């Protein structure tokens, strides 16, 4: 199950997804959890090392697991991988694990899903250094318009933090970003993806069906190397 139906609400980043009619979810397997992909309708999977759960000891085993899980037929991307300056191990080990996961993403021709907290310089430096052919998606975004546009200019896609995007003050940001680079997500929180679509469609001034069409088309672009093979 890799491709949503055209009318689905796409939840681009969630955890422990359950089948939900009308919703297509991308479930993030953080490899330290030891979950494996299930064959459920409306659910595709990513696998990666979340920086919070990385350390010097588990690092080799976790990387091996990403390489193994990613070959499963329901996988569509590597991640979430990334940098966190508030929680997790040293930036040095985060950087090593990030570069290894980028290599897995490139080798398997799968996009990369990114967790980034207060480490935008590091992320942009890695992008410049690694020059990935696969697209990157920054999930849980809650930054400024300038930062969003900077990431988009480098070819990245953005999915907003659910709590941030439901607030009135995010409306202006959403209106000012190119809609062909955005995704919406629940991140496994107790929030309905339909409410997020409602809010964002109002922000942009389009119908929910039009927004579904845009996000569906973004999905096909972002995952084109994964879903058409
Ligand atoms: Zn997450």
C-alpha cells in the first residue's frame, strides 16, 4: 500500500497508524521501537533513527535495522532522521547517523523525512555537502516564513507541526508559501487530520477538495521514485 486514493486526507507523518477510512497515513517506524510494517489498507511506512533515541552504543545496530526494514514493500521513505539540539546525543553522532541515513535514502532512491530542532544551519550545511538527488521533507515545521522559503529554495518540502498550523497566527505563513511544497500531519497526536485540512484550506482560500488535490499531487511528486517502481 503505497499510494493514496485521490480523495483521501493524507497524513504525511504519524506514529502507530491504524486504518481509518478516507485517510491515508504515512506511519513512521522509529527503528529502536522494533515495530515492523503491517499490511494495512491506507497505510505506508518510513523507517529511520529518531535522534532522541540514538546513542553511541545502539548506533551500529539501529543503522543496520534501517537498511533492512527499508527493503519492505510498504516502505516509501527513510526517516525520521535529523538533528535536535534540545534532546538526544552529541551533534557529532547525530551528524554521522544522519549522513548514513541519507546514504540509505540515496542508494534505495527513496526520499528522506527530517526531524530538525534548532539545527537549521547544520541541516542546510548537510544539504550543501551531500547534494542529495532524493527530495527531503522537513516535518513538524513551526518556523518563520523566511526559513520555510529558504528550505523550499533548496528543493525541500515542508510539513507543519499540527499544533502550530491550527493556530490563527500560522495563516499568513501558509498563504505565503508555494502550495506545491507543503504537506499536513498529525505526528501521532490526538488531533484529526480533517481539522487541519479545514483550517489550511480556509487560510489559502480554497475548498478542502482543492487542497486534497494539491496535497495528492505533492505526494506523487515527492514519492515519485518510490511509488512508481
Ligand atoms: Zn514524528
